[in-house]
């Protein structure tokens, strides 16, 4: 799962990328970002593991920013393979209203998608003249529905049924991708700015990229807490951005624990226990027998696994079990 950072020149996207990526980010435009997972803490205390591993998501800074003339064809083509977009809006320089930048980015995505649809419909029209069997009527219907939405100046993500249509998946439409708008504000407006309401596949976060870059360089927990307190917030905006991207990607987290390793794992929401086992290793999925599952809240309430088992909270689940966020799972398998 990959996220592309986009924005117009001077918006601060490279500073935000540097804060997300941490030290050494100048050496590469791609980074694997660790997803904070506080639910690992009680497991770490219980098992004192030799190793702790956090889930990671991939983030890439698009080299070369767009201008007032738009993001540009090069960047639009570059971001097409990505699963999610992080759009940085300049809310600190006063050169351009961030809401205007937001509309311009949306317009670029919509126009690019319309161009793809028009070309495909033109080809379908040509194929229909040759033979009706050359055309998939479901694909044509989905494309026409998508075109109607775009002609209304709405991104495809505004209609989740259309955005998720199997017939449209191969087109990798830009306006169908989930998007996070990071409103890059100055220090005075950072904590008080009123953001637009979130929409389908669209969320908004206030951030000061410069402050976050400074914060990323603070390693002492107490000093970090004081820095955040001075800003009037309790958590880093980067942590909120990472969490929201994770959610936009449709991911949940399941946990595994033992003396060797305590670990968080990413899983697409709605997948079953055997599919979760496959995230760890394909052999575990092939030999799946059962999953021992303990809800995180039940572990906190009981204090340890033994007490949870005595109270009947440690469950055995089969192949049809749909994994829930925060579940602590031990897979039984035979290979």
C-alpha cells in the first residue's frame, strides 16, 4: 500500500515528507513509515520480547511540484499507481488561499480522469461498430456513470459504489483514490483553524510542517511532551496523519505476541483469519487450523492471557472468522 505526497510549489510537502521520513530523508524520495501502535505496550510488559516490530506504510514525495497552472501531466501520471494521496495545502504564506489550492488539485484529478474515460468510450464506440461482442456492457455502463459524476465537478470517491466498481479498477482513476488534505498552517493558526468536514474517502488534518520537522528531531520524551504542550495539542500531527492514511487505505491492525517478538500487522478490513495468517507467512495460511483470538480490551480488563482464558474470553475461531481491529491472534496450523 503506497501513498504519494502532492502539492503546489512552496506548499511545504517536502518538509512534511522529511518530518514523516525522519533522519536521512534527503537521500531518497521514498520512505517506510512506522505506524504508532500503543496497544503493543501491555504486550511488551507481559512478554518482555527480544524484538518489537511495528507495521509500516510506504510514502513517496513527488519530486517537482505543480504550479498555478496545475499539478502537471508528469506528476499526474506518476501518482496513478499509488493507493492513496496526501495533498499538502499552503496555508502559511498568504500567496494563495488553501481552499483555492484544494479546488485546483481536485480539478486536475477530475480532468485527468475525464480524459481517460473519453478515450476509452471512443474506443468502445469503434469496437461496437465492428462487433457487439467486443464490448463489455457493464464496463460501458460504469464508465458512463463515472463520466456523469465527473461532469458534475465531483471526484469519483464521492460515490463509493462507482469508485469501487470492478469494471473501473484497471483504470486507476485519480479522483477515486482516497485523499488526505494536510492544511500546512503557521504556528498561530495551527491549533485553532477550522477544517472542512470529512467526506467519502476524504479527510482533513491541520499541520505545521516546519514545527513537525523540528519535533521529529526531538528524541527526549519529556522534551517532546513539553513541545507539544506549548502548541496546545497532545499528539503530533504526524501521528494523526499516519493514522488517517492507514484508515483511508482500508487497513486494520491485528497483533501477535510472544517472548521472541511482539508485532503489529496490517490487514485489509473484512478479511478472514486464514487471510490474516497469510500476511505472516503463506505456509501458515495453507496449514491453517484455528485462530486463538483475544480482544485487546479483554486483555486490558483481565491483565494477562491466563486470566482471560479462565473467564472464557480467549476464543477459538475457524476459517470464516472475520478479523477485527486490535485482535491478538495466535494461529494454529499444520504444514
